[in-house]
C-alpha cells in the first residue's frame, strides 16, 4: 500500500472510518457486533494502519468494538478520534465544546480504547453545519487540547468541520496534524482549505468522500455522471472507486478513511490504492458537475 503521512507519522493512504460500525444513524449497537469486529480485523490484516473513530459514535459503541477487536493494538496502528459533541437519548447531536468538556471527552476516549495516549484528536466545531451557533472561543478549545498534549495524553491535534481562518489560526498557535472536512469530486467547496494544508504540509482527511447522501451525492449520483462512468469503464472499476482515486490524485498528504460495515465493501475501498488516474482521466473528471452537498 502507498505511504503518506499523518502529521509526522507514516501511514498508508487508505485508512478506515469506523462511524458506520454503529447502528442506524450512528446510534446504538450494530445488528451484528461480531460482523463489525470482523471488518476491523480484516482491515488491519489488509494493511490499514489509521482508524478514525469518536466516543460519540454510538455513543461508546464504536470505541468498544475497536478495543474488543484489536486490543492490544498493532505497534504502528494510528488511532484518531474527535471531540466537541455528544449525543442525547434520542441520538441527536449536541455541541459539547467547552474546554472542560473537551478534556473529559479525551479521557473517555482513552479509557474506552484502552490506551494512555492517542495519536490525534480532532476538535470538531460547528462552523459549517451550524454557522449561527454560538461556540466556545477557539483559542480556549485549542489551549485545552494543547494542555493534554503537553501531558502526553495526545500526540497531535487536528480540526474538523472548519473554515480556512480556523485552520490558519490552529496552524499558527498550536500546530496541527490534520484537517478533516467535507470534500469530494462532487463538492470541491473546501478547495481553499486543501490549498492551505498543501502550503503548510498538513494532512487532509476528507469526509463525505463520495459526496453527502443527505445533499444528493453518494454512489447513485456518481454512477449517473457521464464523465465518472467513462473513467470507470476505462479502468474497469466502480464509480465510487473513481471518486476515491480522484481524491488521492489531489494531494500527496490527502488520506482516505472510507467507512463500511461490510468486508466486501472494505476490500473494494482498499483496492483503490492500486488505481492510477492519468492526466486524461483527470481532465475528463474536471467536468463533473458540482452539487450543493449538505454538510
């Protein structure tokens, strides 16, 4: 598998996003917990060394599955989580970004994953999906995570669901290992943040890599696009694989974390590592129509 970097740590370019291992709506346990654990074990067998999770996936469920399936962890496995939100009893997403809340969430992740230090913690803000929401001061949030980093509980800090000004501030004040934002061949609105990451050699991890199904994206939309279909036919791959390969071609520190609860789909995602789009392919795909993707 091809190697890139998560901050200063070498990782394979295709990792695993564990969100889909929870129940419907990322809430509650999966129907078949052992099948979820099997996906995690197979991912590591196939070379995945970067797993993205969060305590609020479930909540608690996904971290428990990761620990049950993989602990004690392989030496080079990088675990990444995010803080800044919690769930209510109906599965609603509630901001929880005060500095003391962030610290407690990091501690929860450490306990549930069974580790003393986590490779990277993303500060999940609500800038993009709830722009009118009053949020804690960014400096105080980053300061809380920097304290935990100084204590040896966090190796790297990242930011998620943010705009360029926040990324710039985080780079200049605490230094960051990654940005995790929505970006895909269908939604390139985060191009300015991607370029900022490129300029500072910060890893970029797109979520909604196939476009958001909530906003009209997803595999079905990709399969209906004439340019995507043409490149897929040329390489004898799926439209979703085209979209993932396109992302890898955008930046050498762009890391994918496609998620799935299926071993077969996992293997299809990891096969993208062997796909090379040429200049003609990229020229064709430049014409893919952008859609307004819900964030």
